[in-house]
C-alpha cells in the first residue's frame, strides 16, 4: 500500500523524525516522504482549496484565538485533503502517516471499507487523552479489523456530525478511494480540525488490533504552531 509520511520540509526536527519513521517502514509499508503544507505555503494551497472554517466548529475557535495556531491547524487539514485526492487519483488505498509515528507491523492487505486507524491503542494512550483514561480503559478492542464504536471522543459542534466518534489524532491511518471520496464530499461545509472532521458521521471508521504503528519519539506538537 502506497504510504505517505508527512513532514515539514526544512524543519530539522520534523525531517529527522520523518527519516526515523521511513526507516521503520522498510520491508513493512511502501513508504515515501510527503512535503506537508506549512504556514509558508498555506496561501498557495488555500488558493487551490478555497475553504472557509466550518460553521460551529473548532476551526472557528482557532481563527479567533491565534493566527499561528489557525495557520498550523489549517495546514494540517490541507495535508489530508491533498492526500485524499491522491488516493482517488491512484484509485487504490493509501496510508497517511505523520512524521512521529513508528511502524511495528507489516501491512498484510487486510480488507477494510473506508478508513482504518493503524495505531488505535497508542493513539488513545496519548497524554492529551489522560483525563479520559477511565473510559478508555473500559474499551474492549477486540482483534483484527474492528468497528470504531467505543470511544469517549464525541463530536459536539456542527449538527451534521453531532454525535460522531472523532479520530484519536491522525498520526496513522489508511483510506480507500471510497472513503476519500466520502470525506471530500463534505468539503462544501468548510474545513475543520482534522481529527474532528474525520469522525464516524463523516466516514466509516474501523481500526486494526494489533496495531501497525505506535509512537517512539516525543510529540513535536507542530499542529499548535510551527
């Protein structure tokens, strides 16, 4: 499966992390580096994808709070849009991997429908979700390809997605052309923080257990501003 590791080009830490991730994929995933959108290239990509913040969204809050955070969050979102379009263009599943992910298991062509989380346990074990630990500890993860139907991460903003279970971050997932087309079909609503936009109301989400990716390096938190 064609795999894209998103890095911030010319950012030393991101470049180093991406190389470590790429090395971990050898013999497991058909991976290559992808130059992600960043605040210096945001204007160019914003002119291609003319997206306003989604109504009743976290994106609205970012726009009001800080240009630095707004630009970082919108850059992250556009990375997904670009690669969803790439998935449709290739007409085959692809994997979206962030620079700080680390591959631990080889892709074995397990069938999935639209979107597959590749790091479910590692993702939910991140510090950002520590206040939800009691709820997360009660989840029965099952084995194999499972439905993403147990999660405390619930979308509560725009009515169209209200009640959808949000992604536990977007560090590692695979997507089919069907799933990519479905996510792209919602763009008329505007852009939203990536892990909010991708939820069980916007796309069919499954996950793999055992997971294919984990975390080995500290989170650079570039989505909070570069």
